[in-house]
C-alpha cells in the first residue's frame, strides 16, 4: 500500500468513527439502457433557459479542509436548494471540475463565484432547482493553479492535484463539510465530476477503502467523460462500493471511450453497479451549455438525454432510506 493509500485509509477510518448511524441497505437500480440514446422532454428552449438561470445565480463561498495529509484548506461554492427544505433534510451533490479548474477562461484573475464556468453554474442550478444542495469544489486554486491545465499536459501536472491519490481526499473533505450543515440529509450525498473530476469520481468510489463505505461514503456517483486509465491502479480489478453511471461521446478527442468500456466491463464482472452510456459522435465536454458546443447536433442530443438520465438516477439513488 502506498503512502497516499495508507493516509486515505487512516482518514476514512476516522470518518467511520465519527459517522452518523445510518442503516445500510441495497439501493434500487434505475433502469438505464447504456448504449441507446433516449430523448427526454427537455426542449432546446428549456436548455437555454436553464443556462440563463445558472448565469444569474451565485454560490456562497465556503472553506473546508481536504482530507489530504497537509489538510489543505479548499475553497468551495455552496448553492442551496430552491424552496423549503424538508424537515428530514435535503440531498446534496458534490461537483468536481475538470482539468481547466472551476473558473471561466474569462475570469481575468478574479476568482469568485460569478466567474465559475458556465458548466458548473448550470449544474449547480440544475440540482438546486430539484431540491438538492450543490457544492462546487475547487481543488486547483488553493494549491496555486487557479487557471487549471491545458490539454496535453497530463504527464507534467503536479502530484498535489492527482485525481487518483489526492482529489478523492478533497471529495471526502467536501462530504464531511456537507454533513456538518444543518438542512443536509447526511446519508443522501452524491458525487458528480467532469473529465479529470470524473476520473476522481471513479477513484473516490472505488471499493478499496476501510470500513463500511456503503454507510459512511457517497451514495452514488456520476462520471462525465472521465479518463479511465486511472494510472493503472485498478488494472486487475475495479469495483465500486456505490452505483456509478459513466457518460461519454464516441468522438471524444481527449480520453479513450474504449478504456472506459474496459474499466466498466471489469467492474461489472466484479459485481459492481457501474454502467456506461456512449453517445454517438458527441465530443469531450458535450454537456457544456455554451451556444457553440450545443450548436453541434450530436452534443445537443447527448446533453438533452443526459440531463434526464442523471435526474432519474439521483432521484432513485439519493432517495430516503
């Protein structure tokens, strides 16, 4: 076991000791056909309206500690659900950015909520409109890389932002933070990531952690166009402790759809609830709500289908037990 793995084991063991008493049980599976595109009732007009809503809504800046070894102080943006919160608490979603970080390329050095990427603004609004808390986690800015990294720089990126060994610890720090908030149903928290952040989802939900993670961990995960090599860590076996849905386009120019097919096949062979949906001719980052990205027919069709699927998935997986 490597040093980061030992550290993760120790910290998650501590999380287990402090976890609320939650009864573990099998979760019902949402029926998803992994390779066919089924259109939902969301119209292009609704997509544009959702984007406008996302642009206008700002999250509350919060700080919390990663569970990494130096206990890095992270920045997050907390979006609260629209409407009254149930007495039993509302579910929550942790959102993990991709290689470009949480801020728009137009931020011009102003790193605050109003300059989050359009994608993150959209998804934060999407979930809060449905009664969820949403927490956008900035893994890069607090470590000195607020503008993220360009495509093709993977081999030269610093180890302190590694998506297999470090960023999962950020996700668990976010989980711990959300559980401390009044109004959050602490046993109904999901994880959603994009690109590099989606690889973090796959690593964070891997069934290689101590304790009963079905009780103290995330309830489910969504991984949008991840890199699935995961540095060879799960070459022999990959299994998750919670259901995970993976989404990507067949025309992805940054990561390998076939690598993800191999990883998902490995997970399914191990008995894990992991599924892959592949969208014909959709590109990397196909869900970006910008006009230029959605002007491509394959991206727009994939985005429309995706939004309905993830809604149904979390509705089932994050339901009260």
